C-alpha cells in the first residue's frame, strides 16, 4: 500500500495535528479511505471527517450548504481570493464565483478549494445573469458613498455576497449591477481593510442572521 494521498496536499506541517492510524478492526463504511485508516489522517479537516474520502466529505457538505454564494472580482489576480475561498468553506457557502480572470492564486485557500464548489463567470454581466437565474439578491460589500452600514443591515437569506479587489474595491460596473450595497464600519486611520477580512466579516454577519449553531457529528461516526 502506498503513502497516504494527503502527503503533499492539505496535510499540516505539524505532525501532532490530526490522528494516527486507526485501530483494527477498521470501520465497515464506504465513506472511509483505507489508505488514511492505515497511515493516519493529518489533513486540515474537523474530527467529523477524519479518515473520510474527499468525495464523501464533499457529498456530506452538499447536504448542509447554506443558501448564500460568495463572488469576488478577479481583474488583478488578487492574492486574497484564496483566503476568501477558505473562509467560504468555513462558513459552508453554497459556492464561490470568480468574476473575470478564471485563474486565481490558490495558495491562501490551503487546499480548502477541494471541498468547496468553485464557479466562474467572465464578467459582472454574467454574475448578474447567474443571480437572476437562481433568484439570488446581489449584495455588494464595499465602503463607498451610499452604502448601508452592514452592522444595521438585514442580509437576505438567499444572496450573492460580492467583493472587490484589494485596494480599488468593487468596480463601478459591479456596484451598478448590485441590488444593494453594504459597508463595514471602520474606526481607525486606514482607508480600507483587507479584502479577505472584509469577506469573513460579511459572511459571519450572514451566519449570525440565518444559521443555527453547528450540529454534533453523526452518532454512527467512530470515536477518535
């Protein structure tokens, strides 16, 4: 039997993270990966998914994804996109849509893009059409004149949260296509906050409004 497929992928550099080989007898469940059971699971996943196959994890997440989509403009190959994807995975967004350039820097995603549905549209018009087709409210997150403070906003349950590039923020076209625009309050001297941070704040605002606390792992999972 070869080395675990986690090697060189989303295994963490700290060997103390995760779990070692599973004791015998192994669980008789198709969700579990024999190679991970044999060698241990050092991936950056919650205990709920220890030893699970990648496809089984995605299938389980698909049963519980939240009805909001995250979109980010990608005109300058922004390094923050990976962070946005990682955060979208943490908050279980239905999908991440890349607007503009198809290629994006995955380093910041820390391999979470394997568990997250990633889509692409060539331009803002394509995103507007996607939102209309799915019946989603297109919400721009950007600190520009006329934006409503996110802290007092009531985010719609089924929506697209749209973010711009680091520095310039959302394009004028994106702001013009949005159904609503919300800003994040800032109290210091800086003109703007990191795009990845802004995305996390907005997603958590959605979670506080619409999501229940995370549930317990299924009773049929093995004790680790």
